[in-house]
């Protein structure tokens, strides 16, 4: 599997594009390349390679579900639980950029998503939209809900 391709996949939260190439994802979504995109990771071991979790919030991060955290290094990560069907996909790569499969500020359209993806990964449940993950920004001492 080539991580630089754009995959259309049912993520843990909604239908999304996944790739290791964040510029390609920004172009697909027609948004500025400077806007940051979250990373999905398959484990806390992988997360530790890319950022440091403030000691005060380690339990919160470990217990969180369907939550994206923005860390003090300004990078955002969401750890996928093993029970989730998206885990099988993300585990093959370890870490990928992930974003919803729609134009910026618009709702999901299957034809748009199909046109702009290199590979479609569909399981028995097909694709479905659900609520986006909550986003929490962490500093060394504080946490703030963004969404």
C-alpha cells in the first residue's frame, strides 16, 4: 500500500480522505496548504514518536474516545481504538493525515469524494456520515475545547 495516495475510507468518525501527503489532501479539499490537517495514529506508541503529551493530561488522552487533541507542538492527533473498524486500515500505515471527504465547509457528496480519491476502501457497512470528533487544545497546564 502506498501511503502517498489519497484513500477514501470510513474513519472512526465520518467518511474521510487519508494520506501521508498533506498538500495533496489540501488540494483535494480546495483549501490553503498552510491550514493544518490532523494525524490519525494506530497506537499511543506511535503517538509518542511524534509528540509529547503533557503529564497533567495523560489520563485524559488515554481515556478519550473520538477526540482530537492539539498538542503544545501545534500538531493534532487522534488515536484510533483497536475496536474500531478503521483501526485495521490505519494499523497498516501507523500514521496518516486524515480529513473529511468533502469540500471545505460543505457536506459529504459521494461523487466528489470518488472523483478525488486514488483508492476507495469500502467495508460491508458502506459509507456514512456521523458527527465530527471533538477537538481539545492542550498546553502544559491548560486544556481548552475548540469543538
